[in-house]
C-alpha cells in the first residue's frame, strides 16, 4: 500500500538538474527543485536558465515541485516567468517565507498550479488560519531553521513544539492534508532522521522535507506504522467488518473515531 500523498519531498538544487532523476530513482516520492537557499545569488540566473532547458527537454512522468524565491526578492519575478513558461512540466510551486493568504494570492495571480506554503517565521505561524484558508493551497510545510532564527530559540522539537502543533491543527481545521515537517540536518546518520520522522508522524504530520537521498529511507521508515500499530489497526478493522456501532475488542471499546484512526494507520503503509 502507498499513501495517497507523498511522504518524502527531496530538495534538489536548480543548478544540478541531473539530480532530479537520481532523486526519484533513490526513492523520493516527490522532488522539490530549489531556486532559493540551494543557489547563491550570483548564480540564480544561470540556474534558472539551466532548469528551463531541463524542463523543456525532460519527459518525466513524475513532475517536480519548484521552490521559488520569496516575494520581495530581486528574483521573484524571473522565477515566476519560468513558472509561466514551464508550468506544464511542474507539479506546483513552493512559496518560502509565506506569511499571509495575500502572499499566496500574489503567486496564484501568475499561475494556476497548486501551491505549497512554506511557513518559517513568527508572523507566518501567527497567521496559519489565514494562510490555510487560501483556495489554491495544496499543503503547508514547516520551516524550522528560519523560524528558530526568527524566534531566537534553539532549532529543536521542544523549542518549536507549539508552532508545529499549531500547523497540524490549522491544516486539519482548514481541510488540508497533514503538513510536512521541516528538514533534519544530520546527513551521515539514519537513526536521528528516522526518529525525527517518527516523532513528526506521532504528532500529526504527514510528510517530511529531505535534503539528501540518504534521508529518504529512514523518513519512510519513521512514517510507516510499527508492527504493533499495524496489528492493532488490523484487529480493529476486522472487528468493524463484523458489525456496526460500538464494540469491545481486546478490552478496548471501539467506535467510529477509533475505526477511522485505524484506517489512517493502515493508509500510512509504504510498499
């Protein structure tokens, strides 16, 4: 079984377009080509031109997302010109530094592609309800590094737990898919990445941003339900198939909310 939406989103620098196919071959369920943080200001025009050429010639069945530069930067207009030119080859646009519904509206005025709001500032977290209500929004993503800098706190789960839970809450309240958690900066150890992904899943996130192919497998492992969770969910669903209404199963009362939770756990399996 495969989740309806990607669990892993791997960033690839726009200056290294050959890595898009490699990222998909490595198991990434979605790729985000990055024109923002992964490209130095002096090289953005060159990277944008290379990406335009790649998108024109590429024939991938899995279209990449594009992280553009933020509103108000010198590169936003040129990035959106690329989106207008190559939109048919893109899955959608990720807007960094999203702080309001109006930010998303400015992007959507230039493209009909789905949007991912990368929220990474105190102002953005304070306006999650406004951001989440934009009709063109596909999903929200959590930007922990920039947010911790904005707040002057440590980039740790404990320090940013309130902001993370606020994003999960507002995503659900706005009828959006479960949001994406931010990146793990550990590159040479799979354990911490797996633990970060599992913690994100427990707290209601539905995906994780990745910055290296080595993070893909542990991310999938972290989001996959444990054997005990699978057994519990399968037992609940088997009981639900036998009758309706509240039931007693292994000393636990199950009703519709419990059954729906079991269904959610089973849906997290990654083949």
